[in-house]
């Protein structure tokens, strides 16, 4: 921070957020004076009386939007402003930047505690703006300011549009030397603009109607590549001649993040739909599998019919696997996380995949780490990597190179993050690169959507990359794709290093022999009619007695009124009136120690059972042998 203490006006109605920000400045060598306003009205008053050096403003306030503190014109700014937004408000923040805010922050506990770094950066940028204002009439200003900014700055003749000065950033980005640029006009790097259209764009400056204008364009480099820019243009004087001074911002990253936001919203909507579909399918598959296995064990069944029923179970299990992929995409599958070393894990996985992939594909592993630990479900990470490597195989039918690279990345406050959902900190970075056909730019935003595929129908379900996306999101990670047609594809996966995460219990036991009961009494709580009936018949076959309830409230009443001992409770997770989790919590509060099994096909990530509830959580569908083993295991506790 600066040696002279700053005066900061904080406009934030959330007391907890305000406390975090104030706490962040307490450890600074020269802590600022912070004046706190809860509303826009109070902010306007304090702004007049305290003369702050900087404003930190929440966007959503009780009496309006924080952007109302920004002036109508950029030239009217008197202090720098940082806008804070909640998740999902990034588009508003982008508009705030256009309106004159120097920075925006998506509010998280971590970002609020990093506020001193954001303030220091804003004050540094504000200093440049003030210097630009103060010296814009001075010819010496041109040489000094050009060397201080990270943006491109062009100075060109107001009549011929010929370049007079271009700073080093502009020269480097365009790929031209200053000598070459002096032989060019600004239209040479902006092929989309005709001379007539450009003259019309500049007319408000020529007429004096406006002091400056802002517009977007696409600039072309020497090598032919193009990049989007936002241009702030002003008519000025240089060596007594009229010139245009253009501050050029490369907005590639901004547009990329806006596209990421749109893609995130689209995938979130599809994921919510997919999760609901998967839940319904899990119930259907549970009924099909249980009833089929009940009939399969009939003594009077012919061998031919028994094999037919086995085929039904096999196909239903395949359907359940597809449902699991949908749940992975919607971030609703059950996880079993452990701290794991990625390097040896990936090394063994690649060794296995070399035996699976065609011989004309050369697979290499590059490990740039000594130790790279993540808190992850190894089965899910393996599924993610297999999907990506098989996707690479399909992109290289004639063979090629497949390279998996592991490295660690540290992103400090102020660093550009690869993905908008990431936070500053330490990350594991896995790259899966192939030399295949690449992915067309127009379909890249859709490749993570479920059932979207460019392959022939018989070669893919369209769930592979959707499952990869969901697995990474379940692990609080991010994925980016870098691809050009005929130039290969690289997937960048980012996983947080050693971050704490929830641990789930998954149950996968499936034995041919049924573990029979001994007339123990089970309270069965299930509202779906077909699933309810299938479980009842399964319990009867397994030699258990049962008491039936349709929801949690009815189960509580039956438990309290029961004249016989209840040895086990099996309950669905989501039911009307009272769901499975609320039932469990109520029973545990009443000191009921009866073992409980929760069956679910619904998302778990939003509301996870507490460890001290002592329950077994199982993903639907379950087979008859699994159900038998589950019950036996629970009764042994």
C-alpha cells in the first residue's frame, strides 16, 4: 500500500462482508481510514464530507445499484471505484467497467481478504489516468505515458490517419516495427473499416460534439491473426498538428470470459434437467432390476428363460451406467474422496492405456512435479482421463501423438485466472494433448453438453465429454479446451491442490449368493409406488418382515407407535412432507440408534448427510444381491 494512508469509502450493506474487508487492511503497514456506508444515500453524504481517495462499492444496495455512484461520462471521474458483485453478476460488472469502474471483484471470503491487493492495483491505474489527464496537452506526455501503460497506444494524423507514434506494447502485439508503422495508416490494421465508415465514426470529435469516443473493432497482426479491441479515442495536438490518440484494450480475455459465463449458464440448465431425468430413470431401473432378479430365482424357471432374464439385468445395468454418466455431468453422482498423488496414479493409468490404444498412437507422460496431491475420487478421475484419451484416439484414426502433462500452478492475487470459476491459489494442471483433427471453433462451446457428438451414432453416446465436465466440477475444478481444426486439441484440467472436500460412501458389493435375513423387522419408507412394491417383494424374498410408510412423517408416527422392535430403517432421500434426511435428523435427535440406509437417485452435493448421523448412503439402482448384503452389513453394526 502507499505510505500516505488512504481514505476509503466502503459502501456495503452486508455487515459480515464489510468486516472481512476491514480485517484485510488491519495488517497493512499503513492501514487506510475506512468510512462505511450502508446505502447510496449515506454514501453520497459521506463522499462530500470525507473526500475519499477510493470507493469500494457493492452492486446491490437497499436503495439502488452501486453503479449509480459512477459519473455519466468517463472524463468526470474524480476518484477510482471498485465494484463488488455476487456470483452471476459478472455481466453487470463488465458494464460497470465500461461505465468507469477501475475493477470488479466477485465476492468470496478469499477475494474480500485480498482487497488490499485490488486497491493497490486500482490506485496504480488511477495514477496513470491522472497523469494522462494532467499531461495530455504537453508533448513530453506522449513519450512518458507510452512507456508506462500495458495497453496499446496509437497516435496518428487526424487527416491522413498515418501512424505517428505507437508504443512498444502496440508494436509487439501487431508484429510491426515503428519504422514500418509510420508507412501505414490505422485502416491497414483494421480491414473491417472503410475510410468512409471511419470518417463517420470520427465526426463527433471533428465537430466538437464529443471530447472522446469509444468503439470496438478487430485489429489484424502482421501474421494475419486477428484480435478484438476496445478503443478509446480523443482528438489532441502533437507538435502543433491535430492528431488522434487511441488507447487500445485487447478484450480477447473479456469476451472469452463472457462466453464462459454463457456456457456455464447453458450447461447448468442442461445439468439440472439431466439430474431430474437421471433420478426418474434410477427409480425405473431399480424396479426393473429387483423384479427381474426376484423372478430369476424362481425354482420352476427354464434355463432359457433364466438366461433371458440375465440379459435383462445386464442391459438394465448398462442403462444404469449411462445414468451414472448423466449424474456425473449434473454433479450429482456419489463420490468417495481420498488424498491421492496424481503423478504415480497417472503413470499407471497411462501404462494401462498404452495396451488399449492402437500401436500407431504414441503416448507420452510428462511430469513436472515432485509431489502433486489432490483430494479426489480415484475412480472418477480415472474415468475422466480414460474418456479424454479415448476422445483423442478417435481424433487420430491414422495415428499420432498423445501427450499427458502434469504440473503445478500457483495463481497469486492479480494474476489472470484460466477460468472464471477458479480462485487464486495452488492448482494441479493436467494437459491432455493430441495431434488429431481438432475441433471446429463454432462447435467448441457445445462439446460438454450431454448427447452432443460429432461422431457417427454407433460410435458414441455424446456423454463422454459431458461426464468429464461433471467430474471436474464435482472436484471443484475447471476445464478449458484449446483446439484448431487440423492442428490438434489440448484439454486443460485444473484441480485444487489438497483442498478439503466432502467424503461420500458408495456401495458396490454385488455377489451371486443372497445373504438371507432372520425375520428381522425393517421400516421401509418410499413414496414411489413401483419402487416401493419392488422393495417390498425383495424384502419378503430375503426373509425380512416389513412396516411400510410413504413419507418421513408417517415413518416417525409408525416408529413411535410400533409394538415390535424395528431393527433397520430403509428410506428414500426425497419424499413429500418429510424427506429422508429430515427423518434421520429427527430420529437421531430423539436418541434413536437404529441403523438407517438412505437410497437415492437425487443430487447429493447441495445437502449432504452429516457424518454424525451414522447412516449408509447408497446410489440407486441397487441389485438384489447388493440389497441383501447392504441389509446384512447394517444389521451387524
